[in-house]
C-alpha cells in the first residue's frame, strides 16, 4: 500500500483555524503591519507546540513578513 503526503491549506475563518490546530504540522502566517476593523483573528500559536523555522520580509507596499511555524516533534 502506498503512503502519500499531501499539503492541505486552511484559509479560514477563525473557528476553522482553531479546530485544525491540533492536526496541523506547519503554519504559513502572513503578518501585514496595518490596522483593520474585523472580528475574526488567527488563534494564538502555542510556543510549546510550534517553533518559527523560517522568516522572510516581502517588500511592499505595504511590506509584510511571511513566518513559517513547524510543529515541535518530541
């Protein structure tokens, strides 16, 4: 039997992000330094579960950061 690895993207909203967190291995988080009105936010990323493994500054306007978090394997 073949084993396949698949990347699946979750693109919101807030409740779906929270529900997917326990089965998530990698998070691609875009951080844009602007203030906007809204009522849906990405949940807090637990530092004891995920570590930042890559950061990249993307030129703007506006410039933004792409952070990659990977699940810490113990």
